[in-house]
C-alpha cells in the first residue's frame, strides 16, 4: 500500500511531473488562444490603418495631379517670363469685347513730395477696369483674408507662367507654414494675356488659396505695382508682426529669419532690413541703366536688395498711406527705398541676405543664410534639404 501511494523513488519525480503538468498545460492552452486572438485583432487593425493611409495619400496625390497637371502638356510647359513679357501688348478691342472688361491707360502717380519732385518720370501701365468689389487704393483685386495673426508674412513676387517655381516653393521652404502657424506664404501676381495661363491660375488659386491678384498686365518693368498691391493686401486683410518681401527665385529659411527677428537687438518697429546698398550711383549704361530724363539724380537713396527684405507691420502701413505721393519707379527695390527715405527710415544691413555679386557660383548654404538669391529647380531643393539637416538657427 505504501508503495502504491508513494511509488518508488524513481517514479516519485515522474508523478510530480505528471501532477504538476496538468494546470500549466491548461493555462498554456488559454494563453496561446489569447495570443492568437490578439494577433488576429492587431492584424486587422494594421490592415485597416494601412488602407486608410494609402487612401488619403492617393486622394491627395490625385487631387494635386488633377489640379496642376490635368491640362494638356502644351499648357503645363515651363514658360520663360521674359518670353511672356516680350509679347505683352495693349489689349485688342476684340479681347476687350470678349472679356467684357474695359481697358484704360492711367497715370500711376497723383502727386510727388517736395524733396523728390521732378527727379524721375512717372511709370505708365496698362490696367484692367474690373469693377472692384471694394474700393482699393492700388491695383489689388484679391480680398482673401488671413484667418489668424502671423509672426511673419511672406509675400513672393511671381509671374503667371512660373507654375513650377511656385510648386517648388510650396514643396520646400514654404511647406511648414501649414504646420507651424508662425508664418504664412502667399504669391503676388498680375494678369496674363495667355488664356491658358488664366484658366490654370484660377484652378491653382482654388486649390491652394495662396494667390494674391491685381488688375494689371504682368511686365518685368512694372513691379512697383506689385509692391503696392501686395503691401495693401497685407495691411488691409492680414494681421502680422513682420513682412518679408521676396522673389520666386530665392531660398528662404523661415525658422532662421524668425530667430533673428526675435533677438533683443532687432528693432520691433520702424524696421527696414536686408542687404543694404548705401548711396548707390545711378547706372547710365547696361540693363539697369536710366537716362537723365528718367532720373536726374546721380545717386539713389539707400535701399535693400529686391530678392528679399523685411519690414515691420507699422512700416508697411505707413508705406501704404503714402502711395501716390512718391512717383512710380522702374526698379521696385529702389522704389521701396524711396518710400523708406520719405518716412525717415534707416535701412538695417544683415549679412544673412545673400544677393549678387556676393554669391558663390555653386549652390552653397552658409550657416547664417536667411535669404539666398538665385535658387530655383534642383538648387532650391538642395538648399532646403541642407537646411533641414543642419537645423540652422543663426
């Protein structure tokens, strides 16, 4: 009896193993079942999330492709803005009758301040009378409003034909403006006589909502109209602390710009900052030349180079208030310098604004780069990628 109860010493461990194996086997069966169930649930959840992400990506991609790339290839080809400018002629009666618009040639300047009176001729431009919904002071037609206050508002001058440049900017340094709400980027455009461009621009604006338009025909030598309409739009429809005016062939590092503007040493009002040309002489020969008839003085007032400069909000408002008191000028950056001189502002020079002739021939990003001129295509992409790697902050 004792042997049956206890068993032999050799069998005792076997009995213990058999007795101890009953409960662990049951528990192990339950654990494995739970694991299989959890794996199935996780698999279903993973598949659902993956499908949702792919669906959203495909939808966004298809919308972007449909809006920007759906027209025929003839319409999407890159058009040199200089070619477009060469074909800008006065609107024909047929085109006026077709669009229902009336065209007039207007004097841009009503009066001149005493200190600048008679120094240069007034620029004339072909404009379109569009029966504006609101009484604007300039050629501005857009009434789009900013939906919040921005620390930095970036106005980019662009030509109607430069769809590729605007797309590249949206995909590089301007992309974070939709996430980091401290800055916003918009594009300033005149009108194009190319019907294909007009239709594309309407679709582009409907999709992105970042085009600010004016009722004058785009031309290389009437960019002061763009300055005026852009500043009026900013002062009238936006709330911001600083404004950065730039061209569409520059690289901008918004986080670095904001860091500089936040420095204690940077003035927070009456600010006119960029790459400053001090008392520059008027050129009488070459592309940037002016005749004595066009400008009688031998030197321009100090001004910041046109590819990029910064103004505080009070300066923008002051400039808008004196539009019409300073004669329109052929060079938009010089014109802004004239406005600054009229307001008694001193331009602040900052080395981070890189412009010719102080640029390297290669696409190089320096540690202090804020705005770099001459960045389009692959160069713009390279500069943006380098800035992301460096995490630049001057």
